[in-house]
C-alpha cells in the first residue's frame, strides 16, 4: 500500500482514516456535491430491437452508481484535506415508486409523496454508499453514510395554491378527471401528443426550502470526518406544526390523526414537524445546506470555505444550447450570471439547466465561496477553468 496522504491517519487495522481536515492555514473547506438522478440511473437507454425507451433495472442502476463512485473516489484522493457532503436527485427513482403504487392501487393503499421520497432516500443512499467499497480497495476506511433528511417548507408558499411540478406517468383527460375525483390529485394538461390528444399528468407543489431538520446530525458526521449523504431528492418536505391550547394542554396535531401534547404554559413552543405532499428542488436544497453549514461554522468562530458543485450530464452551462451559436459559460461572476438568468425570454430551460442556475445564484448571493456546474469526470478540469462552469463572487 502506498503511504497515506498527510491529512490521513491510520486506524489500528492499518486503514486510512481522515483527520478532521483543514485546508491549509486553518481554513476548513467543505465541498457540497449534488448528483443528478442520472448518476445512479442512466438516462436515454433504448431497446435495441424496438427503439423504445428502457427503464433501467436495479442491476443497471447499481453498475452506474459504481462508475460514479470511482470518479468520486478519484476526487477524494486528489483533495484529501477537504470535507465532503453528497446530495442527490431522485426523479427517475421516485417515478418508479409512484408507478408501482399506481399499478397496485387496487390492492394496496396509495403512498403519500413524502413517504415515496423517504423510500428513495434510503435506497439511493444505500447505493451511493458503495463508495465505501471503492475507498476501501484504495486503502481508505469507510467514510460514507446516509441520513434520511427532512427539509422545512412554508405552508403558505404560493406553489401550494398553484402546483407546478409534474410527476409520475401520463394520463388521458378522462383518466385525469377520475384521479381528481377519486384520489384528490391536482392534475394539469402536460402537452398534446403527436396524434393531437391531450396528455395529462399529476402536479404537486414545489415550495422553496427554508430549513433542514437534521442539520445537527450532518455537522456531527462532518466533525467525525464522515461523509453524509443528505437532502436526497431535495429532502422530505415538512411543515412546522403550530400548537393549539386544549383543556390546559399544548397540542400539536400532525398527519393521520397523530397528536403530541404537554401541559400548557411552557415558555417556548416546540419545533414539531409533519409531512406535506410536495417535491423540493434538490439543487435549491443543496444550496441551502451549503449556506447553513457555512453560517453555522462562522457563528462558532471557524474559518470555513463552502463550495457547491452540481453534477449534471452537460459540460457546464451554455447559452443558445444546441444551436449553431452555442456559447460555453466557463468562468463567470454571480452578478453577470444573474443578469443573464433574468433575461426575457429566459435563456435556461425551466426543466433542466434553469433550476441549477437559480440554485447557484442563491448559494453565491448568500455567501457561498464558489459554485460549479459540470460532469463528474470533468471536476478537476473545471477547477482549472478548462471545463464546466465556475461561478465566482
């Protein structure tokens, strides 16, 4: 085995363990890595015989995740003095959970969206944590662990009144009317097919994230040199429960008839949460996480730099995407990027690069050190300004 990097120590079995690292001069550097769902589930697969789209099975997803783990391990080896947090999307995976629930709706009760998100958080953290295996074969001890993470949203967010996030399979107009009546779903016209028929899909709110319930647990793992996998799929959306006074008791009414209470008259109300039917944008949640880690560390008097890297299938952000005059945005100030983002018409598609640009802007305006949009295998080149997009102050 080659000698470990200077910022690593060995445990009693000879494996490398990370020191609670600081990037020279006592400045702690935390890198937030936000992976798209395609880093676990490959997109664009087609049946070679029929040409139809193929939904990747678990074996395919597992192999794809193993490829991602190799690339991430390369980064950890190259920058061993840094601390890391991993987040991920769950679009393909939560779609599968919803589809299974839909196919079984005659025999099994429906699953609320927050529970679907919890299912994918656990499964995807399990798959992404095979990074432990990749690190082990390189002589680095197990470091990676998942956290089922709740993210707080405002119950008065305007998206609850006018849901905007399309999820799940497609339906005819007649089927949509039935779902609205029988299931209470909100549904909207998605588009018209090539035959001119209407295609409808379920829509759910996509409120802005405002707080992370498990932030203390995330910091505790970082303090031990561990790598948390957190805010998966944007986090499980929850709202704060306001108490009521009933018969001399302070009562918190949560979902499904579950109540919590204590004697009334306490000075401070409790922080109590219950789930909501929504989908939080994972890049916005990752930006919030980075800003919270930075602000909390600085409040403790620690010198810290926090960066956000959004991994995607493209080599950074581009203007006039897939047009003859396509332009790569390599290194750009956040003020310049915000001016471009706010152009009319919007230059970044709402369903792809737009949310990533918005998240990067939010992260940088709230104190982030730097932000990157790139492919996993181009991370080092992106830091050198030769690939991806780098957003600076």
